[in-house]
C-alpha cells in the first residue's frame, strides 16, 4: 500500500463550529481533496465559512488497518418523536441505561455546546449515569483518520444508490461509526446532523450495526451532534481520545445493506431475540 495522508478540515462561522471533515488520501489526490474540503466549508447549508483550517499528516503505511464497514439497516419512524423513542430503545438494547440514553438525548436536543449550539466533536457519555465525560464540552472529542478505499467507495455508492441512500451524510456517517465502534471502550453511538435540512440520524453499536432512523429532529433544526457511550469503570480517557483521533482505519469491504423496516417490527424482533 502507498503511503497515506490524513487530511482534516475544520471551519467556523460566527465563532462557532460550522463544518468538519476528515479523509485518508494518497499523495496524488491531496490537492484535489483539499480543494473539495474548502469548497464544502464555503458552501455549507448553515452559511459560508469565515475561518478554515486544513491539516495534512503523513501516516506510516504500517499503521493502517483495513476493515469491513458495519451492516446498515433503516428503521422507519412516523416522526422525530417516535425516532427519539426508537433511538433510546436501541441504545438500551446496546447496553446503555435508560437514564443514560434519556439524558444524552436531552442534551443533544438542547444543543450540546455550552452556548446551546452544536459542538465540533462528540460528547463522551457514561452509559450508566448519562454524565458527560469529555474534558472540553464546547469542543467534544473528535474521531479522525478513517475513510473508504477507492474501490470500496465505488461499491458502496452503487449499493447505497439501490436503496436511494447514496449521499455524503450516509457515506461519511457509516465510515465514522465504523471506526468509532472499533475503538476499545465504546459501547454505542447516537447521532443526528447539524444541517437544518437533514433530519435522519442513527444509533450504532457492535450488537446492532448501523441503524438509521428516518427522523430524529424536525426540519429546520440546526442543533445536532453525537454521543459516544462508554463504561466509566474501565475508561482510560487519554487513551480513548488518542484512539479516536489516531487509529487509522481504511474500509475496504462493505457490510450488509438492508432496506427499511417500520419501528414497530424492529422493536418486536429485538424483543424476541433479547
Ligand atoms: N468526530 C466526532 N464528532 C463529530 C465528527 C467527528 N469526526 N464529525 C461530526 N461530529 C459531530 C459534531 O458535533 C457535529 O455537529 C455532529 O457530529 C453532526 O455532524 O444514515 O451529517 O456532519 O441518513 O452534521 C447522519 C446520517 C448524518 C444518517 C450525520 O453529521 C443517515 C451528519 P454532521
Ligand atoms: Mg453537518
């Protein structure tokens, strides 16, 4: 394998987080991807970036682990209220306590950053109590150094297109969730977008795969975010943050991609298996 570079973009507007992205690319593609990331920060649905940071780091080939994407399935919900109920139930299925799921959900709803807006990274949440454990609640913890191989990207886009799901939100979230699930100590993840026009979200966990929920927030809502659930008892905060940032995961294989199932049916299936 050729040497890979990690390229990361972070953009702000009005002093707050606007847009971020992280990719793994070969040297020949660095300039092209840098241009795409800058364009993305300038064309964000929440406004044009006022400040853009790009960083590029060469990664020794030996550190790259190749992997398979999580299985993806869609849970169809009536509206975002049912979506939030379903997400809490899925989180509990993954080992998060009712209190942990409810508190994390309420925090994302209210805007997880101290100013009531979205954070740049994710909350780290104690799966038992729901307490927030990230050192800086404005910044959160950021996952980086994950991407699709170019072959897997083509395959994923074809497979998602058959489900009507080939968009950047789904592709990037599936990759992020796939990496986060491999970080030792992470039990589950909850996410919905901070883009006002993208209302779907997901719960991901090793036992569940990547479960999309067709709605987790009302249209027009700008508050979004992520919660990574951990077990506090065996938490090494420094190591976890380092793994989230630095473990290099390149997805070279797809998982299974399933269609839509109504929440009521998913609930019954999970209950029968539990
Ligand atoms: N590491 C940690 N947290 C992140 C990262 C990252 N690399 N990237 C984004 N976040 C956090 C941050 O708080 C953002 O405000 C929030 O997540 C939402 O990010 O299958 O588009 O990029 O249809 O707006 C879900 C797709 C899309 C559901 C999620 O998130 C589906 C999305 P966004
Ligand atoms: Mg966004």
